[in-house]
């Protein structure tokens, strides 16, 4: 039966509205629709396409996340090879590269004596080749060996900064775009936090996490991890090439891609080196990892004449930042028990400075990683700040191993409660499964009290350890029965501090349902997943009654998470905990939990509807805290400075946002 014309028109209208809103949100970082409105339009389109499958278009926003592929990824040969880049590490090597290409391009240089360079930040991610036919994304392939990669189109479609359809009315019949898929640092930290909560091994760095994510067989996992993409090359087969790299970047932007805003034209090597030095010093201010600067000749005719060696383009080179690796000695290997029971081995080392911080401890992840490294007490090891965030042991130096060093063996019993440890066949993690283990209990309470959960001010690691050791708290609900008299028996606890802590615990009852759900510490349920679940299941009774298939139906919740949530609510101890917490007055519905401060967000304030950007380090607030205060008062915080910004909040050591705001005449505020 034919689709009614009015429904077909509505589906087209919804697709256009959602595509425009998605471009504004993910590419321009300038949202034009509230999240709730976007979600409502998305669901309307989804319902239309479900009822009338013939309405589905390959560029529909609903088609970004598909089903699991029936088989592993297929190999695909690149029409144009993806070459790697030659590296340079100092000015001398950069100068030698220029002299080489000038000799080889001498003839064309006589006709085109003026040349310049384009400098682009070298994003630390995974190279991709995208193919568009008549404007539609038809294939996405990994770099692979440069000649042949893997077709991961289903996963690439989930990346919101990659358009499914090019944003021009009459696109070229065939377009190939090369660029870098990467994981922003904030997403990397979120994913590792969720993996730690679930007892899974952490990703060593954002690059490895991005590469592993792209090869996931489940596109929903890729979608949840929120990869991003910067293009750096454009090919138009069968058409006259563009005159310059700079023009290519401008055309990519016109086609709907987000271009890295820090690309820069340089007239000579002195300007190139100045650009490199500037970013070497301030690269840590970026929201993603970079490992150098790519320098390209701007002239595409000159690029074409110079061509390629067997491995590299002659017209480009990568200026690499110096590696930040140091060696130190392992003094001990200990094991820590986390709140999920995961037993994580840690290397305790001689203190050593790396990437601007002093490192004394590094995670060894699990028994398999220890066996792979063959790391032993007394070994000299090479340490790297993995992703410049977490310390990582990258190499053992056996030549420096003392003769008395013996292989490390994971303990068979929990170091905290002496219960037998267990390692599931399907996991790399060894676990303590005793629910009364003091380490598990301490971790659960610390998580419950953490800033993103119940936010109990003053209830830190030291007090939690004493409360558990004294037997005052043996489950989360017992926190709410603590008295000032009990707290005063703890070492170094005073009257005022005890009173404040009791009041802070009582105040935590006003926290909303999503925070409470996150605070319960269900495996794989981080802040984002808790929000998703509470939106679909607005009461804990509904959530507890949900089947695995119901949970999997929540956009963004995969099978592993669904099973973990279902299993948690089947445990009688957990059911009793929920009942007790509800009796105590904690919020387990979407409509409860508004504190007076939250209710105040409904009032009109001087900054209601105003848009803010924050730059630099604020004196007393973290950026997250400042954002929360602004949003509480009805304002909005965005990441990009533009003419639509009302105020720039400036702290110490502001970045380039300050200069841009000054150019645009945007008012500045301090904390």
C-alpha cells in the first residue's frame, strides 16, 4: 500500500530538520534545538519509518546506528593508497626535507616561485577513507596497511561529525575524503570510568580506544562512545584537482565537515617552526590528543609533481613532539580490590617525573598483562603517561633485571577478606565475590558519596574506612542512621565536623533519581546510562520489572549493560536495599528530588538564556562546577567562541578563546 503523501512529506521534513540540528550541534557546536525537542522529532521519524519502511532513506538520522554485521568486516582495497608520513624531530630535519623537495620540484618552482605551507595539528587517532556517491556516504574504510583496509561503514555512520549526505545541492558524482577519527579526552575519561566501575581493563590511551571502538562488531557500542572526525584531504576522481590544500579544506567545510579550527598557512619554515613550538607548549589545553604537526605544501600542482616515495608523500612531513617516557624501578607489586570486586595489580615504583607530574604508581590491569610484560619486583621499566593522562608501564628492560627477581603470581585469595578469588572464563579480570568484603563496601560508599552521585560533602576515603572498620556502616542505607555520637568515636572527628557530616548525608536525600541510580554502582551504568534509563523507566519499580529485551530497547543501552542491570535487580539483597532507601526518603522517581536550588532554575535570573564560554583555570571552582552554577541559573555553557556568545568567563592562563572573544567584542567576566 502506498504511503500517504502527507506522511512522506512529513518524513522528509523531519529528516531535514534533524540533519540541520545535528550539523549545528556536532559540527558547529552551536545547538539550535533543545535536546528534548530533538528527541521528540527523532522518535516521530523513527515511528514513521517503522510503520512505513519504504520511507527509510540511507541518509536518515535514524540509520546512523545499524544492526550487528552478520560476519566480521570485509577487506577493501583503497582506490588511492593511504600513505604514512615521514617524521622530523627538529629544525635540522625539517630543513633537510625542504631542501629535498626543492631539488625534486625545481622545474615547477621556476614557473611558480612563490610557495607556502599549510600546518595542521596531527590528531592522535585512526585514519579513515570515506566515499560519497552522488552526495551519499556509501563506504568507510580503515587505513589498514595503506593499500587495503576494513570496510567499517556501519560504525562510521555513527560518528556525528561525518555527514551521511554532503551539504551541497549538486554534489560531485564521486568524492573521497580522508581524515582522522578520534576520541575526545572527556569521552575517553568517561569510558574508562565506566570500564573501571564495571571491573573491565582500562584503555591505555585515546588512540587505542578509538581504534578498538572502530572495530567493534556492535554499532551501538560505537555510537555510545562518541567518536569525532576531522578531515584533512579531499579527492574528486575524474575532476580537475583544486589549486591548493587550503582550498580543499574550505571545500570540505562547505560539504558539511567540521575542519580543525587550528589549521594555519605559513609562508616559510620559520613560521612553521613557530607554529609547532606554540602548539608543543599548549597542546595540553586541547580537548583531544595530538602528537605533532603535519606540514604540507599548499600548492596541489607542486604536490602532484613531487609525488610519492614507496612509503611517503614527498610534499608533506610530520613534525613530532618529543616522547615523554622515562625509566624507573619497580619496588613492589600490590593488588587493590575495587567496589565491584575487581582485583587490579599495581606497580609501586621509585618516584619519577613524566609529562609534568611525579609518578609512583601505575596500573598493571590484570594477570594477562603481567604475564605479557613478565614484570617482576626489582625490574627496571619504561613508564609513559598513557594518553598523557594515566601512568602506563610500556616496557620491561630484562637486561637490567636483578638475579633474585621472580615472576609475580596473582593471589588466590582476597587480600582484604581472605575469600577465594574468581576469574570468569569470559573476562580478563579476577574478582572477589564476597559481598561483605570491606574493600567492596568501602568502594561502594565512596562511589555513593562521590560528586557525580549523591555528592555527600566531607565523606571522603578516610572517614569511609573508619566507618566500615568500626562496623557502623555495612550497607548504603545505614549511612542515613549515623548519629553525631557515633561519628565522635572516630579518630580525629570533632563536634562541628560530625554535625556537618550528618547534615550532608541528610541533604543527599534531595538528589534526583538519575544520580541515585548511578550511585548504586551497577556494573556498566555510568552517569550517561543512568540518565538514559531513568528517562525511559521513570520509577525504580518500572526499572526493576524490566526484562532484558525492554532494557535493550533503550537507545544507547546495549546487551551487556541490559544484562547487568537486569541481574542487579534480581538480587534479593539489592531489592532490600532499594526498599530501605525508599523508606528513608531517597528519590526513585523522575518527578522527585528537586532541591530548593534546583527549583530556583524555574525563576528568571539575570543570566537566564545567556550563552557562556569558560576559558582558563578559575580560582575556586572547577570548570564543571562553574558550568553547573551557570546552568542552574538558566544560562548555557558552550565550548566554541562565536558572535552568538554573550559572555566569556576568564580564569588564569586563558587559551586562544580570549583573543577571539576580544576580536568579537564579547564581554568578559571573572569568577
